[in-house]
């Protein structure tokens, strides 16, 4: 099976599933290793498919029959020193940080995939930032940025949002940002 056919088969598997599908199950269904499935998922995302990795497996969120995992876009503001606290707050409450996005007044909307699901992912991300090779997107917008967060339930998303508010990280969405949702 060629790459394009395999990715089409992965999309069919995800669309037909009534629950998240593990990487191992997808690998078995299309006859490749789990690592190839991970690479295929990245290519599918780059091609515009909204595939989310949950703690129980992959889910297709594009409204074409796949199960829905609750997600929420939150606007936050903090400095680099608060990155670890913000991210661990989210993952400790069962959330997954799918991406980061800034709305730059010159460059427009800039989005980066993160897929941070646990403290190990947080540490890996922070190590990459500490290396000095990259800076977090929040540095170009005075600390303001958005995260798409996924969780198993709306209640968990409510808890995450409440905790971010209590810590002073939650920021008000401005009228001109309403189309970012």
C-alpha cells in the first residue's frame, strides 16, 4: 500500500470508529509500524485533517463521523517564567495542549502544534525552549497567546479554564479576535 492510500485508509478507520483508535490498532489495520502511523498522522494534520491524539488513541474531529472530543480555545497571557506552571496546570487536570496560536498584528495568525499531554511532554517542550534555539510564540505578542485544549469532557475543560483564571493567566478575547474561535 502506498503512502497516500495508507493515509486514506487511516482516515476511513478513524471516521468509522465509535471511540478513539490506538496507534497500534491503526498500524495493524494498514500493515505498518506504529511509528509510520505517527508520521502519517502528522502528514494528515498538515493536509488539513483535524486528528487529535487523546490518552486513549486518535480521534478525527472534522465532523465526518468520527467521535467528538471536547476542545476549547482559550486566550492566556503570561511570561516565559510561567510556561511550566501554565502547561502543568492544564495536563494535571486532564487536558491536552494541542497547539499554540498568536494573533500578530503584522503577520496575522501563527499556529504551532504542541500536542502536550503529560508532565514528560511539558519537560520536553521546556527543554527545547531552554536550549535557546527557539523562543515561545508568546514573546512576539507581549505574552498573549491562545491554546486549543482537548479533554475527555466539557467538565474537565471547565476545570482547566477555572484554574487558569484563578492563576491570573486567562485573558479577555477582544472583539477583533472573535473569528479565531
